[in-house]
C-alpha cells in the first residue's frame, strides 16, 4: 500500500512557505540535488520512494514551524536523523512527493554527565561525534556503536539498533525523550515532565504510563532530544574469538553461547558468522566464482583451502572488568566451549594503563568495536559481489536455541540458493534472543539479480512469518508485508497503532506508512481500491 502523493501545486506552495519561514538555506525544493534522499542500494520498487525535497531545521522552534506548514498544506513529512539507515531504504520516504525532514543540523551534544554515566543528544549527533567528544574530554565513559559509525546515535536507538559492548542494546539505554508532536506540542517523557528535575536521564519511569517506547520505530512524533546511558570505563577488556570447524557446529555453539549470555558470563552482544560472511569482508567473490548463482559448496571449500581457513563459524565477543574477573570469566568460557570437538578459543587482553580505567582509544585492532569505538569495517563486504553492490537486510528475531538457529540457518540457506544469492549468515546473541541479520547482496545494475534479491526477501518474510518468526526492522518496500505477519486477533496491534496515529497526528502528516502504520486517509484509499 502507498499513500496518495501530494499535488504539484500544493508542493510548490509548501516549499515557498517553508523558505519564507526558515530561509532558503534550510530548504531543498524540487529541482535541487536530492540524491542524498534516495535509497543508495535501490532495489525493485525504489521508484515508489521519491521525495519532492527536504527541509533542514536547526531548532525545536523550526521543527514546529515545519509542522505548521505541513499541516496547513497537507504535505507528508518523512523524518530522518542523518539518513544512514542503509539496507532498509536510507533517507528515502515511503510516500512519493513527501518532504524529508532532515534533522542533521540539530547536532548538539547537550550534556554528558561522567559521574552518573549518561549523555543528552540531538538527532544529528553521530556515533563518531559522541566518541570524539568522550575522547577529547578524557571522560571515563564508553559508548556503544553499531557496525557503521556514521549514523545517528538517536536514530539508531529509536530503530532498536545494536552494538557490541555490554550496552549494545541501544534502545534499552534510552532514558528520557523530548518529542514534538504533529500538532507542534512539545512533550518530555519520564522525569523530564517535572520542571527543574535533575533525574531526567537517571530514572526511566517518571509518573504514570511510560511512553518512551511509543516513539521507537513509530510515526507518532519527532524526537528532538534523547537521554542515553553510557558505560562506566572498565578496568580491562578481553577480546575473544571462538572458531568452530563444522557447519553443523552452529547448534552446539548457540546453545553454549546462549547459556553464557543468560548467566552474564559473556557480557557483550556476541556475533557469530559463517565463513562466507567473514571472507566477504576481505576478498571479492570473483576470486573464486563469477557465476550468476550462489557459490556452490565445492567453491566454498576451495576458498577455505586457498585461505588456509580450518573453521566454518567464527564467534566474537568481549569480557569486561578487573583482570581477575577477566581471567575467571575466560576460564568458564573455555570450559563451556570445550564440549564442542575441535573448538578453539583465544583471548586478547587489554588492561588500563592507569588507575582511572581503560580508555577506549587505547584498544587497538579488531577489538575496538568491543570498546565502543565507531568504525566502517562493515562497508568492505559491499565489494564482495562487485563495485556496484547493493544490499537488502533480512533481520528476524530468533529464539536463543541451537536447534532453532540451525533450522532457520538451513531454511534461509536453501531459499537463498534457490534465488542465486550467497548466504552471509550471522547471528548476534543478546541476553534473551538472537538477531539474525542477513545482508542480501546483489549488483545494482543487474536487473535479474535485483529482482531475485527482492523476491528472496519477500519469500523469507512470508515463510518465516508463517512459522512465528518476525523481523524487528524493515526496508521501506517491505514494511507493510512485515506488519502483516503480526496478525494476532485480526491485527489487534495494528488497530491499536492506528488508533494512536489518528489521535496524535489527525492530519496524517508524520512519516505515513512507517512500520506499516498508515493514517486514516491512506487506509480509506486502500479500502476503496479493494
């Protein structure tokens, strides 16, 4: 389903109004270079996601002014923090002709409290910005960063993004939001509703219902400030790697890993990937195979021989604390994984050079992401399929069971091969669940590959949805389909979201269609086409 595109007359009038209110430098109208607001990995159907332009406010007051114009002219807005939501559509909007509300100019780090371990940031603050601030001021705090450090701290947390330190569940670290509603009203959640409170970033609850969650992956308001808990600088870090020799070892490895995570022996999000995923970050596929189909098993075996790789799965995780704790945790981990024949576990210890703890900048090499240092290593995988490589991400949540992980792995592998797609398999183990992120790579200029990539994602969403496995995050083109899978009691959750949408955004201007939540007018339009 797609919402109705606004008319050219309304669009032109809206941009003239916006320029008059905010100034020409804050408005990119029709005819401007809008390439930054397109999906850089455009797949089938991407032509449906074209903005008419963008507006870049500098303050809450300017956000309110944009909302007033959008409401007056009936033009939908599509809010992005920095627009780096790669693999899920980038900064492109769901509705053709929408105005992208680009928040990157609101990029202040408003407060960092070292004693109580929190930051208060605006939407345009990137992971590299926050890390630079902590390093510049030599603060005894670590942040957490996802695979790419150029994105928004706030935007990633609101999309339930993940990192690799003990604070890697970014949404769980949110404490207090400032939100501008579609009406222009400004709300502060939790203790922020109490004037003069100094506990806004310390206590999530506040008084009455907890509302922060309403603004995660939603189109109910525009978040302009976010409190985020930061990790106290530890005395030490041990960067650990475990290697497993056989493809079938995934089942036993996940069972051991899940137990260690639940018991908090392993404190960080732990990521396990297959050999294809690991090699994809370092070598082009064409070195071994240039066929249009997925790499056959015999080619993968040759790749392993050529590179001297004796394992099939590689697991990375971190241990944190004083040296005695690191050593004790590592011994427990070694004993646990020794139940898997041939498993190899190594650890690289980093200890504080002074009494104030281990500074993240002192950690070198691959261990840096376990210290919350933002990087760009994940981009290297986009060379695997060619220089013009794009990707769609398939991101289901899987129960932390070895048997279930193996079943999902085998199903996804089979479907990927049917569509000629190489399976870069990876599972990230949180305390209570697995996130299986599969980057579906394809050459953008190849129409057949692009079609196969979209068809594969469609197939996986439907087939796993029928088995009670849903995605936690969605590309623009698949938001409705993923929402369709959450169908308990005739889509009671969707109806509740629609009720909230209509109440909070009566004109339906805020990010219509995000996560499959459409305003009333779009729903009526859909009903009329049946």
